[in-house]
C-alpha cells in the first residue's frame, strides 16, 4: 500500500496555501445536499461540527456523554499556544514550527506542523471573537505565559481552565447550529462501527446508551474526533470513559493505525495512592514556570521538606539542563523523575514521587501573585491530598496523559479509507514522538475550525451523485454484527468484571510498555496480552441486560478493544528499535541517559494495517521528509 | 473505614424508586466517594446484582458529569467541590451515607443516580453564544478588555453546567446556571450586540423547561462547585427587564409617531 500524504511539492511555507488553492470546493447552494457525521464532541469534534453546520452542511454529532460540553478537552488546564509574538521575544510561525518539530524529536510531518503553526494565531482571534475569556493584562491586552520546551512566552490561558473555556466556546457555537437546525446532536450514543460501501465510509453503527438500541446513520463523510487511548494503562489523566473503541473499530475496517507506541507520560501528576483509584489527576505543566522540582540528596530522608536545607536538595532538572531547567519538555522531565525514583531518591512510602516546590516563588513574588496565577490548581491539590501546597511542596509523579499516535491521515485529515476523517488527538499527524505543552488544544481547534472545513469539500465534490441511505443492506449487516458482538460479551457469564481486566491490562502496559521500554519486556507483554484477552473472552462477567442503560456493558466493550489494541502498541514499540521523544528504548541511549535516535532506519511513520482476527498486522511506512529542518540531537542543556 | 451506604435505586424513568442499603468495609480514607461506588459495583456485579448507575467522567471536578446529593447536600460535604472530589476522610467511620440523584422536575431521573440534564443544552441553544462563525477575525488586542471586567466575566464562565444549583434550590430554579452564561457573555464587549435578545430568549427557555423561579434563598451559590455568585442573577434580571421593557425598535425606522 502506498501512503500518499497529498502534500504539494513546494516549500512548506507555501504548502497549505498552494493546497487550498488547488482542491475542489463545494458551493454554498450545494452544501445542504451533503450529510456529515462527526463522532466526538471535544475541541476537535465540536469545532468541526459547528463550523461545518455554519457552512451549510447537514451535520450529525455523536457523543457518549450526556452533553457535548463534557468531553475531556474540558480538563485541559494550562493553555493554548499561538505564535503571536505579543511578548516581543522573537516568536514567529517558524519558531513555533521549529519548537514543535524539535519537541517531537523530528518524527512529525513537516508540512502538517508548519500548517499548525501558521493557523495558531487565527485560533486565538476566533476564540476571542466567540467570547473565550483569555486572561488579560491590566492594560487590556492578552496575557501570556511560558510552557515547557520553548524559550518564548506564547501560551494563552484562562486561569487554569483553558480547555474548559475553549470547549465551551466551541460547544456554544455548536448549540447555535443545533438551534438553527444545521446540527443534530446525539448525546449518550456510542459509535460501534463504521459502514463501508464500495470502499468508501458511508456511515456508522451506534448504540443508544439509554435504551441499548442499535441504530445506523448514513452520511457522505464521517469525521472521527474521539480522542486518545491513554486509558490502555487503566489509570491515566484521561476521563474514566475515554477509550480507543471508535478508532480501533475504524482500524479493523481498514483505517491504518500510525505510531501507536507514542504515548506522552506527563511529568506533573498527583502520585497513585491505592489500587482502587480510578484515575490520576494532572497538575498543569504551567506550575513548572514558577515551581522548582527536587528530591532530597539523601536517600530515605524523611524530614519534612521545609526542614531540608538548600544544599541537601537535589534540583535535578536545573542541574542537568541548565538552559531549560524546570521547563524541559514533558518526556525529558518524566524520564528524569523516573530515574531519580528508580535510583532510590523518591518520596514517601511508595518511593514514586518528587517535590514541586513554590517556596522560592512565594518568597519572590508573594503569595497573592502565585494565588492569582495558580489558585485553582493549589485548591484542587489540597482537595485531593489534604496537603496545602502554599505550605508544603506538591508531590508529583508522571502519568499517562496524551497519545501522539493515532489513525493515519493525509494532509486533508482523511484516513486511507475514503470518506473517513480523523481530527484532534485521534489522528497521528502533528506532534511527532512527543507533544509540547499547550499544543493539543491548538491542534484540535486548528483541525476543527480551519483545516477540515476547508479540505472536506475536495472529497465531497467527488461523490456528489452517489447518495446512499440506511436502507442499503450493508447497514443492516453491520448492525447485526455489532449486536452479535454485544451478545457474545453478555453471554460469557464468567467470574471477572470488566474493570478487573482493565486494571490487569493497565498494569501489564505500565510495567512493560511505559516510560522506558526494552525488547525483553515488550516480548513478555506480547505473551501476556493475548493470554489475558483469552481469559477475558472466557471469564468476563457483565452485569445487567443489553437493552438498558448498562455501564458495565459499556466498559466491557471498551476493554475488549483495549485488549486488542494493546498488543499492536507493544508490537509497534518493539518494531521501533530506536529511542525518540517519548519512546525510550533502553537499548538505545546516550551515555548521559538521553534518547538516541536512528534516523537512517526509523525516520518514518509506522502505519499498521489490520489484516484479520489472529493474523499479524502488516506494517507500512511513510518516509518523513526533512526538507526545511534537518534533524539534530535534541538538547535542552 | 466502614460505612453503610443508603442509595437511591430506580430502574428506569418510569419505575418507582427506593433507598437501598449496602455495607462497605475497609475503605481507605484517601479513597474518593466515586471510587468507593466503583468498588461497590464490583461487589454487586460478582453477586449478580445490578450495579448502581451514576454519571462521572473527568473525576477531577471540571466536566460537570457527576451529580450526587450526598446526605442531603448537592455534591456533598465541603465547599466548592463536585461529587467526584469528595473523599472518604470527610465522613465519620461507621456512619450511614445517603446518596441520591440531583432532584428536580426539570432534571428527571434516568436510572438510579443518573439524571437527564438536556434542558441545560436547550437553554444554551436558545441564545447562550456569540454568533461568530469560523473564519478570519480581528486582532484581539485591537479591542482591549480591562483586567477586572475580564476576570468578572471569567467568574461567571467558570460554571460547569452540573446542575447542583437546581438540585440545591427549594424552587428547582436554574437561574444561577442561566445567569452565569448571560453574565459571562454580557460582560464582554463581543457579547453586546446580542445581549438583550440573549437574556430574553434564555430566560424564556429556562421557564419553558419547567425550572422554578428565584426567591433568593442563595442555596445555589452555596452548592456551586465553582463559586458562581448570585450577583449574576441580579445582573440577569436587569438585562432581562431591560430587554422586555424596551420596545424592539427598528433602528432604521422613521422618527414619525403613528
């Protein structure tokens, strides 16, 4: 299979304009003749559905939550990047492109990344016009702060609730289109399959979560905006219901899955306290602007942190990376935390924690200034841990947070299945092997507000004469298959709950395919996962009935997909025999412990094709083109 | 810690519900209330009993999914918190904890502790937005917004749409929810063109959904996990009154009286 990214053969600075000027568009009179399905209502899905509706298309929006406003984009705290150069500190489109490519360890697609940087400033303009209350300075201008991996201040924020405010902006635009009748929303509805007819994606099969009814919806194009798969680890910073199901089922219908092993482990999360915990809470990266990360120099030092004098504190990031200090990229910060903890310097009973300390920032700027900047994060931490971070340092440890891998898409954001698009976290395209902070909100909104609405016309024009509705026999066939799969989950009637399998899988993944990986562990995981999957299909016990509101059944379906997906993730991690960005293979490190890339063998996107049940995936590669920026060894020292 | 949980069980919107007791033992004080419900559901599943349905997603207090009345208080003990951020250390060992759904005629029970909040979506649809279709927009700094005005707008925008205000209100009023959106958008210069029509439409939709009126109990403000102030209700009433009292003038009409 040849992977055609459809990027025009011009310098990256001209690629997007050249592309848009050369593709087909659908005129305003014809747009109401097309039906588009959007699955997922986070930043990417909501912004795409609102934009497409406003353009005149008929849109159906699906989400499993009770309202589109609850999608997990809402939990993003710190901010959104844009190269406005408001701080006059040398920022530019090129600089944002450079930082993103370097941050992603040169495993992103140059033209996509450049387009993202180019679009970033428009996003801020759009959001402000919608009423997103980004923080302002006293003079009334927009405020900025700094995030990891960069030397400029380009992050826009709304307290610690940036994701919430951006999502509400997109949600409100969406609800306006609902009121105008251009978008119909289907909350509490989960996608179970895509329907392909003559090789094109022509609709989806869904389950109404309230009644259990299986329904089909036809369309001229389907857009997946269903987020990432961090919950393959069970405990992550994702919402408890986030899952890989929509992406995985599209994958099983032919959509390639790219770079599944690229998972971002976020350095600043509240450490695990017990086995029954369902999720991990992130503390925004913005805290690293003013907080200093350290561990005691003496192993097992159980003095209160305040009583440990300066010279006995090991500020390991500041010492190892003098130019970026506490603001190194996430993968570097996470690995450094893992290293000090593995070396025995970790905090508390578990030994899996490091301090993030505001003592010096409070002394310099005053408690009030810190409260204004981070107040809600401090409160949140206090609520969860009963410790007051104004008095004693935060305790943090890395946790799975974001997945750079996802469905393979071309420059139009279409997967290799014609008519099936993937936007936001569910696609693979823009962050390479590691995403910089405050860039996921940027990518979701670039995709949803500006890129997809302009590129989708190119495909739609092409299928103008081929109307299909739900009466086509393929729809019934797919609906029956979905129903049969649900029956098979219900009928196992074994002795283990879906959650117990998710926990066990999560442990396998965290131990064997977590922050650092090696061939031996990955091979072990590739034995453990199929065995666990086998047990799942003989020992699962789902409560309740299939024709009712049944959260046990919802979870069972998601865990079934995670059990298949996890194997591909480990396979990809094994195949990528180099270290790059988040993906650290212990076999490939420099003497100082930093990742050692292999650009000769692995400067490509690994896109996996599903062949069939119990048949090995086939690997396809898309060579990465480094015309504008030659890969160098990433250094943050 | 050990607890007796008394939980509202209702099989479907039409079914009659009742409180049912369950015992939980050896719960760590660091466990969250919802994680404990997960533990209970694991036990119930293994005993072939129907697990307790409840809404939750982010479990960090921002998505607004969780919606429990704990011992008679929306979102339970503690100020400025959601149900998912309640930890067992806030209870006394051995106590009975009562868990019910948010109750209001306009937010009907779907199952057990799950309610239908689609009325909130319809209130937003009626006017809770600034019309600004995607595309190039003016440079934001060409329209400075004072720091304090912006922060006040953000105070209102912080609403997570959970419905605790409705559950806490003796009248089942959604005034705080509606006022928060009207306040957020109405305090910004971008929100001015649609300010009057927004207030009018949203208040009317809120009434149509069957929410009650406000009689200044201020229970909503007390239950609000994001501390949205009832001063925004005053603001909303002012905007609404202005919108209703002023004739809808055709600005291009003639000055002649007829």
